[in-house]
DNA sequence: ACCTGAACACCGTTCAAGT
DNA sequence: ACCTGAACACCGTTCAAGT
C-alpha cells in the first residue's frame, strides 16, 4: 500500500479508540485499537512510542476534564477542594480506566503540570516541603477510591458463594445507588481540617529550619 | 515423561513463586512461574484454574499476615483500628502486589471471610446496613493508599523532564524516608471520628426503619 | 492424577519494502 | 513520512499422549 496522501491515523484518534475500549472492556490492546481504526497494528508505532505511551494518552484524555484553573485564584483550601471535586468527576466518568492508570507511573506532561500547580499553591500557602506530597497523596487516595466506589463498586468484591459471607452480601446489596457525594464531601472536609491543622503547626510553632515558608525557600 | 510418583508442584509452591516474581518484578506470567518451578507452563493447569486463580493465591498469601482475631473481642472501633494497622503492614510488605490486586475483584474465600467478620462487627455495633460498606471502603482506601505511599512512592510519578515541574520534583525529593506512620495514624483517627459520628446519628436519632440495629435486622 | 509437547489464538514490537 | 506484511519472542490456554 505504501504511504497514503493524507495520514490515516493520528495520536488523537488513537487516544479516542483506546479510551473507548477501556470504557467498554476495561482494557485495550494495540491490535484492537488498530482494528477500530481500520489499520494494522504496526502502523501505530509511527505515531506513538509504544503501548505505555498509549496509556499516557488515555491518562491525558481522562484528566483533560479536570479543572485546575482555581490554583492561583482561590485560597489554597478552596482551590484544593474544587480541584478534588473536579478530579473525582473526571475519573468517575471513566471508572474502568482507574486500575489501568494506577498501575502506571504518571508521565503525561499535562497531568504532571497539574500536580506542579497544586504543589505551588500549597508551598505558597506555607506548607512545609516535606508535607506537600503527603497532602496531595492523601487527596489522591480519597479521590480515586471514591471514584471507584462511585462508579464501579461491583468490580471490587465478587463472592463466588454468597452464602459463605451472608453479612457481606447483605451489606453490598444495601449500598445506596449512586449518592456517595455526601460521604465524599464529609471525608474531604475531614482531610481539609487535618491539612489546616498541619499548616497551623508549620507556620505557628517555629520550625528548626530558619528559611521562610513558601516556594522560594531553598 | 508422564506422571511423576510424587507431584512436582502444588498450589503452595505456585503461590510462593508468583509472589516472589511480583515482589521482584511487579508482575508474573504463567511460563515464568513454571520456569521457577522447573516445570512446563501447561503443568500449572493441573493445579489452578488459570491465571486469575493465581492472582487470588497471591492475594491470599499477602492477606494471610492480616490479623483479624480482634473482631469479636475488642470494641468495634478498636477492632477496626487494629485491623487497619495489620492490613496496612501486610500490604506494605508487598507493595508491588497492590496494583495487581486492586485490578482484580476479591474472590479469595479467606479474604472475603475477613470482610464478613468486619461487616458483622459493624452491624453489631449498630451501624446501618447501608453505611457498612462505605465505612469499610473508606478504610480500605486509606490502607492501600498509605501502603503504596509507604513502600513504593517512586512508582507513582515519573517526570521525564524534572525541569518542567521543578516544584513537584522538589516536593518528591523532600518526602521523609519511611516515617509515614504518623500520617496514617492521624488519618485513621480522623476516619474513626467520622465513623463514630455516623454511628451516633444512626442509633441516636430515630430512623424511619422500625427494625432494631444489629445483624439480626432483616 | 499429573507432566509433557504440540498447537491455538493472541500479545507488543521491529523492520525492510513499498509509495 | 506513513502504511504494510512478515517476523520475533512472548502470552494464556487446551488437549491428546504418556506414565
């Protein structure tokens, strides 16, 4: 066949096909994507560096929906809360992507940029450098766990014999339908309280480090 | 070769080999396990039902270290806290197994049995059936997230170009070495406070459901 | 009952050959 | 530059053949 006059595929179409496969089946393979695009598997390697790069394209697609514009405009705690809600909504829209994305380290530049902004806001607010990742990771745990809980609970437990675990079976059956926002908000509020206390300790009680807080500290 | 006088392999040895591979490489394949055991891949299918069953063997191995004996002896909150600590320690010992196990639904009977005991304790304490899984899932998020954080942080972010995200790079570098126990304990305490408040609402304010709390409620 | 080799339908990836 | 077919080293799984 040789080179077509206009390229048959591009990174955008690859990302779209991969995300659709993940949404529908929970996973993707390179040949499956190729099939969806009417092309051979080998063709994809002219546009992406390999399977892992496609995972990062999926991550970028899912995370595109996260609004990070509040960093720098809202106070740190309101910004972090708004970011967490938007983050959660983005993942809740693609619950089957969560295990896929959690198993691979974040490399997508645009997503790393969001974490960069979050780190900046927390440093500016006065958090100690050593506490920043802990705060972010705590939020991430809440967000991803809650997104999984919200949209794909049945993927977490699968008793082959429900009679062996009757209480678990009843508890699973009794879970409210989709309304877990209240629980998320409660936990988020608890986390923010904890973060505020951590910040008060850092900025209030003098630290052994004489450098002032903020992102200019060396 | 035909049947050996005494079986060359068994489920126990398969589980051991699989867990060692996961600990060392982060994943396993059926042929790799077979190679470790000096046997052909096809032989494994005489002992396990397939790859997914091996994942469940790994889950059982990791979770064997979880102490669930406090259910039924300690008050619910102390029991849940002790369970969470033991659970976290078990996963922290095999951090690379966490993504593998989170991607597959829990089917291992012994592990399901632990959840069954936890559900029973919470119901006996007076929690509403509809709240029980939320409590357990919240704990699980805390436990697994914290275990990942404790033992495998470098697998979560991997900036190709650290200069593009200088603040993130500094925050990652500034994380304390292994001492995340204090953060875990703080979050666990916050969760327990929230659970106690939930319980007070349930048992204090009369519910529309006339049935008494506890596991006998239909 | 349990191990084996051969086979099947799949992977991810590379590469020379075509335009 | 971009698609292709062929090839490579791998998967997970099945199964008849052996003891």
